[in-house]
C-alpha cells in the first residue's frame, strides 16, 4: 500500500456568464499541489502559503476529515499544500486544493470512488472558504474539461472542450475582501425578471450546444449574462473597459471569472491572443489597476504528479 501521494489540480472558471452555479471549466492557467502522507494519528497541515493550518478552517483539511469519517479510516494524515492558484480571484483556488485532496485520499486508500463521489467530497471542503457547498469549480478541477452540475441528486456531466478553444484571463492586482465569495454572492438580486431569466437560459443552452458541437464561436458569442454580471461588475474597477477592449481586440465573449475580480475572455487558437490580453491590461490600467494576464486552454482534471 502507498503511504504518500501527490496530486495536482487545475484552476477553473465557473459560471461562464449565464451558467451561474451550474457551469465550470478547468483551465491550465494555475495549479495547486497536495501531498497526503499517512501518519499515526490526527490531521496536520503543512504549508508555506497563507492558508489556515487548522483543518476545520482549511478546504483540504475538511475534505480529509469528511472522508476519514465516512470510510472509518483510523490513520492520521499529513496534508502538504503548495498553492499555485491565486486565492480569492475567481480562479477556483479553494476548489483546486479540495479537488487535489479528494483525488489523493481516494488513491491513498484505494477507494476507487466514481467522479460524482469525488466531486461531492471535494465540494464539502468548499464550506471552509465559501461558507456554503457549491460544486461548479470543484467538479471542473476533479474531472477536467467543461462540466454541467445537476444537483439533487448530484450528477456532473462532463463534455470535452473544443481543441481550439483558448482563454485570456486578466487577474487584477487588488485587495480582495476576506470573505469575498460571500460578499460577491450577497450582491446578486433575489428577484429577477422572467425576460432576463429566459435570455440567460437561452445563452446557457447555446453554450452547451457550442461545447457539444466543438464550436468556440458559438460558445463565445453566447457568453452573455444579464443577471449576475451587471450586479457584480461594480466590484471590479474598469470592468466595462476591460470587456469592451477585449471584444474590440477580437475576443468572442468576455465575462467575470467565477465571483471575480478576474475577467476571462474566450477566443480560439486563430485569435490574436496577445492582442486581446494587452487590450484587457489597458482596460484595467484605465482604472489605475495593474493586472497579470495569462493565456490558457482547457485542462484535464486532478492527476497524480507522476502522470503529468
């Protein structure tokens, strides 16, 4: 039996505009790495990064606690976390750690869990950072590719993304509030107009069709959200300009990545990706905000580091 395993899991973007809490896409912009080692007793967290080391308040710690309890595992576990996904920027940082941990635990103890079970355990870790369980980011990080999350009961549908789909992500250098996910969920309207719901539903359906048909143009052109994006954009300085600039530079569609403040532009291999990225940087600069831009593509899910 193995006594130690290292898994790396990708960053992800959730919502993709109109698919709030339902769509997720794994992207190869950043990765988290988690090493689980069997010990005599308890759960300990080792990290050089700025994350909680109390297992109760740590995404990975909660996943291990829940999985140990569920499968009546007596061994102790040391969790070593190496963060590559920037925390609090809408790139699924806590989800990447949770996904890597669930997959590592499964392999360490030979549980052979199915995808839905792994997503469910990884999702339970999200409580530590988001205050509630939601599966869009973790599903993408665990399984890779484009995911549609059906709940009650949980059933994740994975679709392989088009090979020529590309994304430009602009990560602004901003101070992010401590409970950012909670804050950004708090601004979403409680009541919406039926016409807005229909518009978002039609765009979300077209995005799914775009992934099914391997059509980046259909995906990008359908990334339009008239409910959540308008409610959240005030939290991102220069958002309107970033979006406008990216579309002018040839992006197919632009939206907030997850709960933000990162902004993601969808394009394809034939697009001028550097031009789109620098246009997004200029958009943030117009609001006196610096940003890091990353050109990325869809990623596989969490994997054993040796297999990478």
